[in-house]
């Protein structure tokens, strides 16, 4: 019989798929690392597993313990799955702007979700930050992973994503492109690939226009999961050789093309990363191998990116002029 003992044995070892339609006119090979094949549907399963196992080993997380983290998204799903399988409780703190679908997903996995008002200042006792700090203090046996400062976030990528890519490309990868949120993916994977290649692999970060990584001030953007208004310690500034800023419009139009042309129903940060990867690949030749990491699937974005009315409200639907120049712009 061929089976796995637990769903968490399926974290990692995600496939690489060649992009063949959106790469028209490009001679380099562009491969996508499709992270929605992880059991929780995103790259964040990797960090959840390593952060929890490291906390067990250090004694920070003890039997019967409770994991408390301010998260509404992919990290919450990864933590919830690993926690239930290992017998821990989870309490997630979310701002009230988070969709009910996301909250219901976390609850479906057995997590408790505390919703806080968005319209209060960070120092208010009911703010997202204060509530999660208070829950950590008041819950017996509580542990807060804090993906923004936890070194096991980038370490999970150094020990899984990086070696997988080196092995899958038989050491032929020349460029690695990933979006930057906490910075864990690019720092850990990028560092491993630099080490394995003797510094040859070029590492490129993709960032929403307005975010600090590409020189912005933290001005708002709509792509979820990437960009920041501060510099997290999980991000190692010495790894990326280049940061490419991408607009919401280009990110979302590419996200829709990935579904329509490549059969990849993925999230908006995936479209963003692919725009950056193609910008890089356009400068390269036939011996180059560009790998772009696609963090999650598109099901969580059906009422936004894949909804024409939402796209039209923001002016993101392609115009006739966009269509005419799509090969050059995207
Ligand atoms: N895309 C999505 C959808 C994410 O949830 C995240 C994680 N915040 C990222 C990209 C960026 O990954 P990282 O935090 O490792 O930089």
C-alpha cells in the first residue's frame, strides 16, 4: 500500500511547470514552482511546519500548548493544519476587513479566530496588535511564532525550497524570482541557491509599487501577502541582487492570464512575481533558466481578481491599447 501517515508529510516537494504561453518571444526557460500543491494550498505550510517543530525542540511549545498568531491568511492555514495534527490549539487574530471566507477556512481546520476592529489606532486595547499580545500573555502555555522575526521562517526555505529547486533543475537554475512579504521565501531560498552555485544564481525580488522593499513609503496597494511598510528581520537585505516593483494592474492582469493561458489558477502575488520574472527573462538568452515561485492558489481571490466588476471598479481590466501592447508591457 502506498500512503502517507499524515497530511503534513505532504508539505513541500512541489512541482516545477514550464510557462509556455505568457513567455512568447522569450528565449530563456521560465519555470514556475507551484506552491498551491502544498496541503494547505500555499508556500506557508513550509514555514508552519518548521516553526512548530523548532519550537517543540526548544521547549517554547509544550504538549497541550496554544499557538497564537496575528494572521488571517496562508500562514494561519499552515499553522492550523500542523497544529491539529500534533495536538495543539490555535488562536488567530484578524482585523475585521478580512473576508468571512478566510475566517471560515481557519475555523474549518479547528482554529479559534478572534476578529478585531480595523478602525482603531494601533495603541487602542482592541487593536489587532494589542489583542494578540494580550492573548499570548493570558493564555496558559501560549506560543507566538511571529513569522516576521522567526529565523525558522527563512530557514524552512533554506532547507526545503532551495534544495528542491537546485535538485529539480539539476543545478541549471540561473535566476530565482519571488515576491517579498515577510522576506522568508526570498531570503532562505535565495541564500541556499547562492551557496549551492558559488554565488552565480541571481536572486530577484518582486514587490508591489509603494512597498518599502522597492523604495516606497508603504503606500497602499491591493496585491495580498507581499510588500511591507516596515523592514522585518526575516528579510535578509544581502540576498536579493535586484528588486522589481510591479503595479497592481500588471499583477492582476498577469494573474488572469496565468489562469486562462497556462491553466494555473493562482493568487495575485503570483501574477506579480511572473511580471517581474518575465521582465528579467526578456534580457536573457536560451541557456538561462529562470524559476519563479507562485505562493498560492486563486480560489481565495474569485470575488476580486477573477471578478470583472471588481477589476473594472479599479480600472484594472485591459483596455484595447493594453491588448495591443500586451506582449511588450507584460
Ligand atoms: N504571496 C502570498 C499570497 C503570501 O501569503 C506570502 C506570505 N506573506 C508571500 C507571497 C510572500 O512570502 P514571504 O512572506 O516568504 O516573503
